[in-house]
């Protein structure tokens, strides 16, 4: 399963890449630093799965996902954010997002990367999306 990683933080893109590389059956197809770049990459070479940050400059994750859904309604998406999933409830645009999974970014202390925490979460979410199709 080819995974596109979308996050405005270079550090977190690297952490997510390490997580994907640890999960059997997943490989990094590419990384994007914002929603506009992600949409371009999806259109050029659609991945099987997108790890998508919600809070990004220029085009946030919700707007990015809505745009992706226009041409790729069944593309697997895992929203990854420092906010909790309750932040999506009640948003008028959240109903149009289609099937997705949600992972909250872990809080890490100095010397930790979050890879050990995130990799199993990504694996579970990817498997859930695969079963849902």
C-alpha cells in the first residue's frame, strides 16, 4: 500500500515516514508540505492511502480532503492532528469528507520521536480502512 504523507512540519513528515516504513505492507509514496502540493501529487500518481494533517497553512486538511474526494471518493485517508477528533464534530463541512480514520498526534517528551506510539496506530487505521472497502 503506497502512502502519501501530508504535513507542514518537516520533522513530523520524517516521523510519519519512519512510522510507515515500520508497518509491513506500507511504503512511502511521497511527502507533501501543504494541501495544494498534496492534491497535485494525488492527481499525478494516486497513492493507496493519505496521512493528512488537519492544521496547515494555505489549504488545511479538511479543504484538501474535500478537494481530493471530488476525483478520488474512495481513496483511503487517515487524518492526523494534534487536536482531538471531537474538533470535527459539528463542522458543517465534516459530513462531506467520506470514509476516513483519525489519529491524534501523541505528545512526546525530549528525546522521543513518537514513532513507537504512532506506527501501531497507523497500522490499525490502515487495516480498518482496508476492511471498510
